């Protein structure tokens, strides 16, 4: 398997999903702006997303994939199918309980995430209604993540990466054609989430059938694989929960600030998630499976080589991305979101958040790569402990930064915590003699920084001749923005080639 080819393929699928996601957000921003309705929807939508990230997206695959790959090498097909069937049933059973409890305590969940809503009963009631509609999404997305993990273990990366487009398509479709059928119209987005999640789940079924892993749920509490999974899932959920708890506390702080703060942070989150999703998540997904196989096969030299490859690729793509997001924050926000009810003030407030998020972008991507190394070797306690520590430090910084930077202070604390997380993970891997910082790494970093500085100079030169970003049609503005990013990216790649860093040299092949 050519990892660079797989990375490009998955990144392209993710890019398509992110583009549709931006179209979705443009429609929401244009229709509702940064208002009470969008605050209510974003808070309600965040809760099932947080629960999915705690119980499925991160913690689930980190435990399930190593066991599945081990069984693939040592067990027969029937044994693997029984294991998958037991996990399948457990997810349905557990998530159904979560959904029922969520519906019963929907008001409580909203108040935990946004206590400031108590002063606005109408917003609280709307948020509670939206959450009740969207809670079944947890089951759909958890099963979708489960199916994706199976397909990734069979080296099918592109199809699972493409599945997320259906949620965005559903929201876009409902925003355009069905919003007028609901009162208030924001409720249409809640039903769009449910339908999109269901389609995302069903989309992967044919490929599961093709590899003979589409099984009937059958919960067997005596299944050895299930027992191993349950034994390790607790500490993993605790580690994953740290990041999500941090987000919940940040949302609590935001809800106490002026109206619109939740939406400003949401739009900045969407922009910073663009490179994190395309680069960080795609890279860690591919690396995790490959690192796990190398660990199970006890090929330590290739394990180290894979991790070094991932870190270098991560730096190559994240450094220029962070610089472009920081210096093009305002143009990007204007081009993508400043339509309809999204004002100049909204642009300024969102820009402040995005700039501070950009300071931590490199760390966000590298943390995903380093964490994959621990989970591939089933060392779940170290990233869990570091996550809890960074959670504590983030919340210590939040009140201080909010005092000076208002809502944008939350982004600054997240960025600083990201770097602390990265340094601690790197240090732990260095102690285990898995990572070594040698002279050639220092020279590699120097060449990357030099290429970024050249790119930045060319970026400023282009911006000097650009007209105001608020002028022209949407098509005109988006073409200009793509042109600026394209020229900057090309200059960066050319400079890398001139300095001896050639991407073709990273096309390593691993089984």
C-alpha cells in the first residue's frame, strides 16, 4: 500500500466533504446570520456530536481496530464475524440507552452546555426541541464510524472518508427546499441531520457485504473480543472525554458572553477543522491502521519509520496551512460567510477567533499523529493522562484569556494547550526511544520555515494588488481567494523542491 497515494485519496474525499460543509455553513449564515436561532441549533447539534466523539469516533476505533487486526492475522473468518456481530449489537444497545436518557434529560444537557440560556426561555425551549429531534443521530453516526473502522482495517479508506458528504448534502437540500415548511425554519436543519446520518450509515453497507463482514447483530457477552473491548474502553473514553469536556466548559463560558459569541466560535471552528480534517484526521486514520499492523507483526523498525514519515508529512502540510489561515483570516471569512444577515461586526469577531486558532493548528495535526502511535501499541493510559492534564491547564487559562480577549480567549487557551499536549506526547515517545530529534530533523525544519517565509512574501505581494474582498459577486470573490491560495501554495512547493524536499520521496510503500 502506497501511503502517500492513500493519503491523497482520503484527503480528496475529505476535501469534497469540507467544501460541501462550507456551502452548508454559507447557507446557514446567509439565512440566519449569527442569531438566537443559530445559537440554539449549534448548541443542540454540538451535544450529539460531543457524545459521538466520546463514545465512538475516537475511543471506539482506538480499541476496536487493534483487536480486529490481531484477529485478522490469527483467527478464522467465522471468529472475526462473531466478534464484529457482538460489537455491532453492543453499540445498538448502549447508544439506544444514551438516546433515551438524552431525550429525558434534554433540558439538563442544554443547561450544562449553555447555562446562559436560562435568561432566554424561548432560546432554551427551542434548543431542547432541536436536541430531542437530533439525538438518534448518535446511533447512526456511531454505527457509521464502526463500519468505517472495519473498512479501514481492510485498507478501504476512500469510501468511508466520502460518507460524511451525505450529512452536508442533506442540510443543504433541506435549507434550500424545506426550511419554509417549518416554524421556526431552523427546525428543518434538525431533521436534515437525522436523514443525513441515516444515509451516511447505509452508504457503507454494500462494501461491507463485498468483504463478507456485513453481519447480523448478535450480542454475546461471553465473546472474548467483546470482553477485551469493554475492559479497555473505559480509560479510552476518559481520555477522549477530556477534550470534549474542555469543549463543553468552553461553551459554558461562551454562553455567558454576548449573543452571537457561540456562532462566531462555531464559524471559526469550521474553518480550523478544514485543514485538521483534511490533513490531520486523514493522516492519522491511515497511519493508525498501518502502525497497528507493524506493531502486531513486531516490526519495530518500520513502526518508527512510519511515525517519522507521518510527522514529516504533517509538518509539510500544516505549517503553510497555519500561516495562510492566520494572514487570510478576514478575506476567508468575508468570502465564505458575509452574506445576508452576517455583518461586518460578525466578520471581525470571527476573525479574532480564527487567528488565535491558527496559532495552534500545527499542534492539532501533530497530536493526532503522535496519539496514533500510542493507540496502535495499545498504550491508552499515556494519552489519557496527558489529555486530562491539558484539560486542567486549558480551564486555568480560560478565565484569564476571556478577561483580555473576550470570546477569542477560548481559542488562545485551546491553541496553547494543543502545543503542551504535543510536547508531552513527543517527550513520552522520546523516552521510549521511538522518536529521536537528530541534526537532519533540525535542518528539515529550517528548510520548511524558509519555504514558508518565501510563500508569505509572495502572499503579501499578491494581496497588495487585490481589490477589497467585500466587492464583487460570490463567484468573483471565491476565484480571487482560490487564486491567492493557489499561487501561495505553488510558491511553497517550488521553494521546497529548490531546498531539496521533494514530495515524491515520501511515496513509501507498506503492506
